[in-house]
């Protein structure tokens, strides 16, 4: 009597002839660089607000400014009280799941490329079952997004020597505005927003307003991957710009 054993396929085995490894490698590098920088910016706990020349430019990593709003005193950086919401949204995002499953866990590395697992288990067991809280991170991140819009608008108000506010535009203001626009397009293009807009409808013609909203969210959802990376870049660059200006590396020029 003979027995047959099914050996685990060799990791990375494939008949593909293209450079399939470039995408997961680029994703690994991109997410690692952003993750390392974000951790540094969050731990540092300073140089996140630029007020030179009457400006008020707040890093998106520290918005809302809980220290100013509530006078909180905590033994760690205020960023950790904020970043859990947008960070959780990205961590549980459907696109990002695919991205980091492939690039960090090689599960699988790419389509038609063997990974380290014999069979697919899905997200039914711990800890991957926790990915189901995605919609709740969406709600929390939307609240943070509202504060980011306020901060972007506040950056166009400059304080004069007399204490009043006047309209002005600086490069930092435009950077923060571009960032919050990109974050909005990413946030409201996610599948949770699409489900919220029309997921419970059985008759679109009976709710035309919600149908139009659903179509708008669907349009954004078609480019969800693009906005995921664009917004990742803008939020990092926005923090870096404010941080360098607050540190005194340069003075944010006011255009008018």
C-alpha cells in the first residue's frame, strides 16, 4: 500500500514570465517608509504647529488639537489619541488588506504565485476576523476628517499684530487643503461609504437622491487604490512641511 503526500508548493513558484514581484516589493517599501515616518512623527510630540507670521498650520497627525481643545495632559504624544481612527481605517481597508497581505505576509505574493499556505482560510478566524470593524473605523475617521477640513480652512486665517484675523494664502495653506481633499476622496470612496449610501436599497428608483450619492461614491471607489496612495503621500508630506516650518528650517511664504 502506498501513500501520497502533497508537499507544500515552493514559495514564489509560478509560470508567470513578467516581473510580478515589482508590485509587492514597491508596496512593501512604500508602506514601510510611511509607517516608520509616521511612528517618528507621532512619538516626537512637538513641532506639529506652525504659527510664524500669524499663520496657524496644524499637522494632520495631530488634528484635532486635543491639547488646545480640552487642555488634556497625557504622559505620551497627543498624536496617539488621534491616529488610531485614520490608521484603523487604512489597516482594515479592503485595498490595503490585499496590499499588505501580499507584500508583508506573501499570502499570496501575487496572482498565480504560490505562497506559504496550503489552503485559503479567509478572514473567519482570529485575528483577521477583526477586519470586520472596518465600518466603525470609517465613522471615526470621518469625524477626524471634519476637523481636518476645519484646520485647512483655519490655515487661511492669519492673525494680525492687533489680534484680529485676516484672509491670507500661504504655501502651507495650499498643502493642507490638497491633503484634506485627497483624504476625503479616499475616505468617501471606500466600500463602507458605498454600502452606507446604497447598500440597503432594493429599489434605486424609489430613492433617487441616495442613488445619485451611491453613484458618486462608486465613481470614487473605482479609483480607490489611486486615492489610497495619493492620500498616503499627501498626509505624510503635509506633516513634513509643517514640521520643517515649525522647526525653523524655512519660513512658510505667504503668497497674499
